[in-house]
C-alpha cells in the first residue's frame, strides 16, 4: 500500500535488489557453510565439524603466511595513513599551496592504474635498482597503493568539517600548531581511523601485486590460498578463507559503527 | 620573508606522498615504458638495445624463414579481454541501476544498512570471493549437483572455465563499483523533479527514461569507468574461472614476467592496457569539464 | 572619541579579481554598539573577517586602539568573534569551550575556572557547564558562543549574524540580551546583520554597505530619516520615490513640479531652479483624506489595499506609471479610508519630504 503510493516506486526493482543481495552473499555463505562440512565434498553436507579449522591452524605454512600478512599490513597502514593525513591536511587547509588538482591527482594516481600494471612496474623497478628487503619490498609496494584508500576518507572528513571551528580556535588565541593538536586532529580522528582500516584491509587482501613482488619466503595469506586453489580445492582453503572473511567483516563493520557514532 | 625556502615549507606536508608515489609508482611506470622498447634478456630482464619488437610481436610473428607474418593470437586475447570487460560493464549497469534506484528511494536508516551490506563483500578478499564461485560452478559444484539431483540433467553442464564464468566472476566482483556512484547521483536527485514529471502527465517509466536516467548519467558513466578499468586488466577471475584456454590480458602480462620471461613484451602489453585506461579517463574528464557538473544541482 | 577600530582605505580583492571591499574608511568608537548592515555579498562579512584576522587585506591599514594590526594573525589580536553558526567545538564541554581562549592566554586553572563561571553566570548557563554543545538548544548554543568570546575580555567583540539561526521570538529576546551585555561589559561590539529592524533596534551607529562600499554611517534615526542615497532609502524600511524638477525656490521652502503631475513643497536644499531631482518620503509620513485639493496634496486612485494588522498599506496610482504607498494606522472600528478604484487625496508634511543625491 505505502509502497505504491511512493512516487519513486517502480515495479520489479525491489525484486532485482533482492536478487542482487542473494547474488552478492550466496557464494560467501556457501563458503562459510562448507568450511564446517565434515566431508571433503563441496556439494554434500556430511555434518558439522571443526576439522578443517584445526588442520588449518596447525599448519605451519599458514601460520607463517598469516604472520607475514599482518606484519605487512600493520607497517603499510601506519606509513600510508601518516602520509595521507599530512597530504590531506596540506591540500585541504593550506591556502597558499598551488596546483592542488595536480597533487590531488598524484595522490589518487595508484587507483587509476590497473593493478596488473602496477604489479609488473613495481617488480621491474625493484629488480632494476636491486632492492631486496624481503618483507620490506612488499611493505613499500603496499604503502603506495594504500595511500589513496587512506587519503579519500580523511580528505572527505576534512572537507566536511566546519572550517570556522579552526578559525574560532585561532580567534581564541590558539597558534596554528595548537589548533591542529586540539581541534583539527581530534575532529579528524574518525576519518583517520576509517582510512587506516581501509588501508589495512586493502593490504591484507592484496594478491596480484604481492604475487609479483614477493620474494621466496615472503608468502602472504592470499598467495598461500592461491597456491592451494591452483593445486585443487582443499577444505582447509574454505576454513582459512572464512577466517579472512570474518576478519574483514569485523573491521568494515567496526569502521561503519565508529563513523556513525561520530556523526551524531 | 617569502624566500624560496619559505615557499617550499608550504609544501612540506605533501612531500612524503609525492616522494613515495613518485619514486615507487610513477618512476616504475616510466621504467616499463622504456623496457617496452628494449630486447628481452635470456633469463628475464632486458638487454639495453633499442627495439620495437615487443610492439611488433603484438600483431606479427617471425616464421621459420624469419619472415614476419600476421599472428592474430594476441589480438584475439586483447579483443576477448575488451569484449569481456564490455559485457561486465553492461551486466553491472543492468543489475546495478535498479539496485541503486531502489536503495536511494528507501528511508535513510535503511539506505545506510543497504550500503553497509554492499560494502562488506567489496572489502572481503577478492581471491576468496572468486574462489567461492568455483564451489558453485564446477562440475561437482552446487548448481550441477542440484540439477542432477532434480533429474533435469544426467551429465554436468560445463559452467566453469568458460568466458561466461569469467564475466560472471567480474560482474560479481565489480558491481559495487557501479551501484555506489549511481546511488550517489540518485540520492542527490530531488524527488520534486519526479513529482513535477508525474504532474506533467509522464508515467513511471517515461519519468524514469526522461528524468531519472539523464540525471543519473554522470553516476552511470563514472561507474562504468570504475568497472571497466579493473575488468580489462583483471587477473584473478580469468585465472581461476577462465582456465588456460580463455587467456586474458592480465594473465598474459603476468606470464611474460614469470614463466615466459619476456619482460619487454609484458611491458608493451602493460603500455597498451595503460593507454586504453588513460584514454577512458581522459574522455571522462573532458566530458565532466564540458558538462561542468551542471547536470547535478 | 577614542576609536576602537579604525580602517583606512581598506581593500580586499579575492582571487579571480572579485573585489569584496573597495577602499573603505571607517572609525568605530570605544564602547560603541556598531552595526554593519547590508544585503548578502555587500562586503560586511569580509570587513568583519578582516578585523578578526581571518583574511589579510589587499591594501589599506587596520588599527585597533591606535595599533596597526593589519598583518597580525587572528591569535595575536585582542579581538574575539561570535560565529554565525556558533562554531562551538563539538568534542569539548561547554566549560572547556568557554575556557579555551583563557587557557591559550596562559591563565592559571583557578583564574580560568572563576572567569568561566562568571561568564556562564552572565549568560544564565551555570547549570550547563558539563554538557556537550550537541545537547543544547540553538539559543543556549548562542549564549555559550557569547560567553566563549567574551571570556578573554576582548577589546572588541565581533558578531557575525549571530541571531540569524534563531526563531523570531528568541531573536527578539536575544536583541535585548545583547544590548544589556554590551552595556554591562563596556566592550565595543561590531555586529553584522542583513536585518534592518535588528540594526535599528540595537545599534548606537550603523554603517550601511552595498557592493563592497560603505554607503552611509550614522545613528539609526539619521539612517532612517535622512538616507543619503536611494540605496539606503530603499534598503531601510519602505520608500516612495518621485522624479521632479525644481519649480520655485522661496525662503520658506522649495516647490517641486512632479513628472507625474502636481507639485510638492519641501525644505530648501539649495537646488537651482530647473534642476532634476529625486524626491523621497516614507509611507507612514503621508496621510489620506476623502476630499480636498490644497498645498502638498496629490489626487490619486486607490489600486490595492493591504491589511497589515496594526496598519493598512494603500497602493495609490498617481498616473499610469507612478505608484505610491501610504501606510495608515488602523482605527479601532476597522473602517477603511477608501475602497479600490476610488479617488483620494494624499497630504504630506513638507518637513517629511527629502531630496536624494542621485
């Protein structure tokens, strides 16, 4: 009743939306369900079991890969978020900076290049200068493409912030630095947090760039999963993938909740 | 006061970003541009000798008598990539527009919930998400299993390792890139415009075609570009869902830098992909400037 | 008169050659309630931001009690601002907001606490010290903004349309409140508004601005009764304009022949015979009567009648192109002076007729 009275209502659009969400979530749900399947089959349900999780957690290779992934993600996130915050503050608040569109373009440049090109370019560059720092190579590569993901939410938050708050602080005898410390940064924090979370997830999930850049011994979780998938599907992959999935869901939801709480 | 040092100080905050992206992104791309004009080394890498062979190799192949003859193999791969990317964009548009429209017409609380639901898979591991489709599509997978159990078919259908599977995987991966910009355009759309259109004797569908779609066009174009760029160079979906016989550009590039060890050819392929992408972005930027964002009020 | 703020040939040009302020000269006295009045885009907010130090002047000198402060950053100026949308720090309590400036000035905790309490008492918000700005009503936020700006005892307080976000009743009571605060504290207030009623009600003096220029400076009655040009006459209150030529000059007054027909007599303004002038009078200065055709009377046709409650506006046609408005106090019995289409006589006291500079 109320629906057909809505001037915007169009027949069938709600069904397409329903189909869309089923399409979006069905494969993920199947993955989660079969990670608890007692048999190796991915079609027949043979009872609930934690067997694959136990096996996956006991696997030294998986542990090593997971540790590598987390170390890389932490360093890349810290570096990318710091760099992005400084850049966003300068571009959004310093009126004397010239060529802002160019700098803005540089900051989101990594988003405009297809990943495969970034991957081979980075590999070529590291080979050309003979850089071989183990995980360090991957951290550098991740920092680069995490910068725009950290930058965009921080910049959006800064642009949405009332600049007269900073003017008010200066009017009340706060120096530029004090204003940054007491007003701008505390109010910017939700943007920095969500930028950092996105950067973290992007780093944790990256596959193709890591695949090209990684040296022997620097295997990350996605690369390990890929190697398992290439060999053939093993139920451990389901378990590891589910853990990775759960982790991403938690981080994204957390970032959403923080953003929402700070809006009101 | 305003010496050169003083002027540079203004840019201090930008220096780390410019340094990191410049040195580790822009310089590497310039290097592969140079590499695309060199000769392949015997065990990977390059020899410092100018040559356009890498580009010639895209279309021609030297036969046994060292005569160049036309070789469509790579052209076919390029067109397959282009074709699959276009199909992906169309699929995303067809699915994404109604979804974006429906969400935009919901009350605010529900809109935010829907957006969260869209973004969650979007941030989950691409590899994991693509891998899920193997579980669904393979011969002993969910669809074939269900169809055989229902007695509709005896032999499993070949679903996995087809171009269709690749397109499906790509649509699945990139459809959020389409929904979000269209939603952003539709959310700003003033409901009173729809009311005005209906008031002036247009029915729902005529209003959709003549009022809503034109106003959502910037979002649809932005979404199409956001889908097209990664779809063209995609690696995971073609690799996992397409199998060996449906090679796409992304996998081809990766091969040159791994087993084939032909870096100049891989670099040349990368340049071709970049050229297509930059052309798209340039056309988009021109279009935006021409319209001056005037479509959105 | 000591001048609290003195500006000389102050110019502000924004990038893209947008001139916001054209070499303005102005002196604002100590302990004055001074208002910058004008439509949006007239430069009044730019002038305020220049005084506060949020903008740097392109040219000219700005001094505060004799000291040139043109190039000082905002945190070095003993001037505080009440922002249009208050700009209270959302992550700090009311107490912390009011204490912010005092802390920056290095006041001791004890001093600051006493001062904040005094300020909150002044604006009747003592019980709200622990609240966050989002937990306050618009009027309360407004008063916190006032307390915060007054706490460091600025030499000049700048107010940027502080009442525009409030509803009518609250706005009216805040007018009286602001006037009281100004008298109690003895601080010079520079108040920006586009609301002429607000300006007339509160100010000691008003500067009317338009297109980046100061049109007229004066006390409220001078601005209303003796506008210097057509813009000021039109922007403040309602106005009737008549084109005329000087017909006769005598010691007792000057007679003007209206382009629309008829004559009016007014005070001598030293104009030569035959000179073209623009005459002006306020709608409430004229009276209407059914009969009579004498000195300073014009015969008109009633075109429209607008009932306004305490008064009625009569729209009168003098000829085909000239329309005059006369505002008449309503009688207790509710009778109207004339009906639409009737002929009527308009009488004007010669003292109420003004001649405008063109």
